[in-house]
């Protein structure tokens, strides 16, 4: 008791209030658990602790605001006795507002099985209908009476609490200063929420690998504020249904159903492989096609990877659906383009539940390696929540030291991954995400003796697609890292039974003209999404150069077919080896491939075929139709007009379906 008396009255009062709010949030979480918990499941300690961490962020913000306001003598109730009137109004208001939000959160979870988020604001667009529905569904009068009662009770309780502390003895100011500083730091630490580069985010809840536990751990206030930027993320169901027949035909849906909007395609295999190949999928940072040796860049930046392409199955016209690493990872993992704008789909709390074909690899161990922190762009939530039994390795899990903001070097990332993979006795699906080919373009000191940087004139660099020698050498260093990894992997037993897949996360926009590509690639910004795609597995895959257009969304269905894994595909991705005929109803070949592209900066959507690129501006409606094989304008004929019209309809259908699937590609439980 004497120890407590040494703490300033103001701090004791603030922490008492904070504890009351924390208790209310905890009780709310327990109510949701006991009301909605699946049968036979106990309360997970890890879920409860994660929930406390989220709640602590909220209540510590309240505590910090109280501390800062009390720095004003007029508002400090221990320096100005009349200030208690202010606090006896403010605190009950905050308390009742919190309880009111928790009540809404409870019924929101009861209705949608989701914690409160900003999408609820969309109901205000039809306020009359929404209110009538609530009036007929919920005991609104009883809720209002209960809230009024709680307001009176809170006014009495908080008033009594403050009066009690005001009557206690004063504290020595000199010794209290340090405690105020400690309290300020205490609140700040819990508001940040974790030790590391990034604060505690909603995506951290999804490391619990269970949808109900993740939802239970979330705090409704944080989930609401985190989803504010996505409150208008939705789709036009009429447009989705209108375009369904076209997109179902394009995808080859065997049991089309416009009422349920069924996009599922079930793929079975007749000849399974007894010794299932491993899969190593490398997502290469900023691996822009035109900057590499495979596309005859005179600087010859990637000679080693060029040789790999000659000995593997190389798709030289692969496109990321959108620019940006988070969008590239999303497309590869989910099989759907990221059409969320202006922020990425990975940051959308309502879109975090996604099906991925990786889970069809039964009996496989799943790994994800990146040199930095997975909290970036909330990627951890996308990965941990959707890939079953995923072992995620990130900065802090390696022996190698961090070299810059992106974590350890790509070379060490590859070698650290190799150490883990060579120890596996079961087949594995591993993803390695590189980062060094990105500002600040760090070349580790440990590699500078072996990796020799080179210099070119500014004019030459610009003509060949680079802004600086640092950028160009970082691109070359990526090739060096590929070589170091493959040389190390070749020494291990897993190498001979592994399919290595390399793909760029996105390209880089080029302003100007490249002599070794048709003009449309730079004039229509195709370079922004154009990336290499390589399937490399000597003894398993025959070397071949494929000139068909393809997309990142096609990667997982294609890998599954190579490994002969049966799977269900609900995405827009297609198996690149599927020879099933598609009724295109146009002069396009039935074997023609397509790649959807959305440019979030220019506000355009488009579709590239093997010969043409159609694109449309979402704001102005302006259309373009160009050749991607030559520099001549597309002649206006009955044939090209038919092709353009088909690409226009398919582009719109693809876009509307992608918007729908972003929120409706949920994994099977």
C-alpha cells in the first residue's frame, strides 16, 4: 500500500481508468467467444494474449490522451478541483461510446461473422431500409434503455473514482517527474504494440492460423479504423452476373451456375507421381524483363539466368496484373489480380480470407522465406491466414545479419533457405521472396570482392533502361545471387527432384523507346508489368521457349499440373498447359492466351493477347488497340474489329469478376 502511495495520484487515477476500459474490452471478447465459439473448442491462451495486445493499444491511447490533457493545469483535476466536471462528462461519454461500439460489434459478428469494420458505413447509403431491418431484427429499445442506464452508472462510478483520488494526500513533485516519463513511455510502447520495425497490425491476428481465433483476437476499434480506406471496396453484382457467361466460358467452368456464380474447376489426374517433386518458387524483386539478358539488353545484366532459361521452360511474355510487390505476391498466391485501389488488397481486412492452390499440395511442408519483415503491406496476414501449416522465415530467424531496411542480403536469404530445405524429408513447397534489387541498391561488403561492379555512362544507362549505375549493378547482383543459390542447391539431394520457378513481382515503367521491343511496350507501359517466368527442372521439364502471353495468376495452376496434383481452382488463373478448347466466338485462335493488366496509376484496364493489346481508361473511357508484335498500326478490318470487340468485352468481364472474387474467393473450411 505504501508503494502505491508513492505513485502520483494523477497516474494512479489514469491507470485505474485504463484498467476499467481494458476490463470492458476483455468481457466483450469473452462474450463473443462463449456465444459464437465452434462446439468443443476451448479458449486459446495465445488468442487471448493477442486480443489483450490489441485492446492494450486502444486503452493506452485513452490513457495517453488523459495524461497529455492533464498537462494543462486548468484541466488537471488535481490542480483545479473544478476540472472534475470536465472529466465526469468526458469519461462517461467515452465509456458509453465504447460499449455502444461493442454492442454493434456483437451484432455485426452475429450477422456477418466478421468483427466490426468500416464496410458498415455503406449501410448509411440506404439508411431507411437498414434502420427498418435493425428495428425488426434487434431489440433496439432495450439496447437504448441499457445504454442510458450504463451512462448514469458510468457517471456515478467515474465521478466516485476521481473524487476518491482527489481526497488522497499529495505527492512530492520532484520524484514524480520520472514516473510521468515512465508512464508516457509505457503507453507509447503498448500503443506501438510490438518490438520490431512495424507496429502491431490487424494482420498479426492472422498468424493464429484459424479464422475464428483470428476474428476473436481482433479489436473492433482497430479493425474499423484499419478498414476505413476500404469501406467502398465492393462490386456491382448486376455487372458480375451480366458478364458471368463470358468469363465462365473463358475459364472453362464445367458446371456454370449464374445464380451461385460458380467459378470452380476441378482438376483430377490419372497418372500421379509416386515421388512428388518439391517446388521452389522465387518471387524476384523488380525483375523487369527489358532490363535482362533474355531480351537482348546490351548491358547483359543476367547472363547466368539467361543460361537457366535456355535449359528450362521459359515464358518470355509473362505479365504481372499490376505494378507493385504486394500486388504481385497477391496475384501469385490467390490466382486473382489485385484490383483494389488506391491501396493494395493485402491491406484490406475484408479480403484477407483467400483460397490458394498451395493448400492442394497434400503432404507437402510449406515455407516462405523473405529477408525482411512480413508485416510489410500486411503480407503476413495474407500468408499465415491462408497457407496451411506455413513456416514463415523472416528477419530475425537467420544467422546472417541485416544489411539494410529490407533485411539480410538476397544471397544469404537463398543460402539460409537452402540450409532449411536440404534438411527436409517430406516434399515441400517453398517460396523465396528477394528484395535487393530495390533502393537503396545495397551490395553487401562481404560480396564486393567476388562480385565486381561495372560502370556505364549516363546516356548508355538511360538508353538501356537504368537510372543509375547503382540500380544497374543491383540488377546484376540479383543474377549473382541466383547463381550462388543454384550452385548450392545442386550439391543437395533435393535438387534433382525439385521444380524451380522464377518470376518477377513486377516490371518497371520505361519512358522512351527501346530498340529491342515494339513501340507499344513502352508507349502503352507494358514494361511496367512485363516479367520473366521460368520453370526449371532438368530431367523433369524439357527446355523450351514459349512465346504465349501469360500471367502471374496462371503460375499456381500450372505448377499443380506439373506436379500432377489434383486441385480445385476458383480463381481467374489458368493452367498454361491446358489444351481444352475454349469457345471464343471470335476469329482469335482457341489456343490464344490472355493476360489482364490494371494500371492503378494511369487508371487503365486492359487485356494482352498473343498479338494485340486492348486497354481502356476507367475515368475517361478512352480506348486503345495496338499490336504487341510490331510497330505498324492495327489495320481496321472486320477481323480486327471482331477481335477488339471481344477483348473489350472480356476485359470488362475480367475486371468485374476480379472485383467480385477479391471478396468472394474464400478458402474452404
